[in-house]
C-alpha cells in the first residue's frame, strides 16, 4: 500500500515533526505499519 503525502503529513503533525529530512524514512516506516 502506498503511503500518500497526505497520510505522511497527518502523521508528522501528530508526532510534531516539522522538518522534511526524515520523510523517506517515515514513509518506509508507515508503509510497514499499514501493510497487510
């Protein structure tokens, strides 16, 4: 399942992450957590 930018944005807001340096790592992490 693809991690959308919208989902990434919501996750970052929830975790209070404002910088973009971790985006690719976060996307990878999220893709594992939502994979069936």
